[in-house]
């Protein structure tokens, strides 16, 4: 009967990658730097740069503040703004799902590792925990990868957004580039997918009968 030592590095790797991937997913979701817009009219956007996230848009302005000081203005997206592109609203929903799925994957993996290292279960229960955890990780990874790729596509094609007048934003930038949230999201998706694959592989390699070291 094969030993759990044979897959111990994959067990821990799955947990470690899943944890880091879930943290990066959460960070990416909270960042406003999804798209970095460069604008030519600096009357309101004093720095000439605006950050478009999935929850709000922000920029630096010197208006209504004392000379030599700056202030960051942010406007949260409303669910009633039909002008906001679908990829932004899709990213909101999918990243929330990814965060929940990633957390469930962590819980399932922790339960599997606890049963293994405390020697309190048989293969069937541990296998199910790893398979369920792997499924959640892979699902979470896809939920991150889809909106990140969609928004990156919009950036590379310099697509415009018809913001409402209250946002004080132009409808299109002179140029735009991917913000920090997109590469962080890509890394998160890769780690979550790898974690899911490792967890699923471990489930198929567990010995028959009672587990042992």
C-alpha cells in the first residue's frame, strides 16, 4: 500500500497555492487600478490619469482644494448605470463568487489535511474533501480568469466607456493600460487552478483502506 508521504508535498502545495491565490483574488477585487486611463483634459483630472476599477472610478483633482494640495475623487458605480460596460458588472459578480468558492476550497483542503495528519479517517472521506476542494479551487480560478481576461481585452483595444456626466470622466481616454489588479488577478487564477489540479491529483493517489504515513 502506497504511503501518504508520496503525495505529502502536493497536499501542502495545494493548500499553500490555494491560500495565496485566494488572498490575491481578494486583493485584485478590492483594487481600483483595473484600467489606467490617460486623458488630455486636465481641467478636472489634474494629473491626467484616472483609475477605472470594477466598483468605482477615481482620479486626482486640484479643484476645491488649496493650492499645492491634491485630493482624490472617487465615484462608485451604480447598478442602474446602463452605460457601464458588461465586463465590469460581470467582474463584480464573478469575483465575489470566486472569493466564496476559494474560501470553501480552503475549508475542504484543511479538513482533508486534518484528517490525514491526525489519522482519524479513511480514504473515502479524505478523497471527497480533496475532490471537493479541487473543484472549488478550479471553479474559483475560472471565475477570476474570465473577468480579468475580458477587461484586459478591453484595455488592449482601448475601448471607451460612456460615463454619466456626474462621474466627471471623459467617454474615452487618449490611451489606457492595464492596472495592477489585472496581473494580480491573472496570478491568482493560475494559483487557484494549480491548487485545484494538485488537490484532484492527490485524491487519486491516496492509498486504499486506512491512511498511514
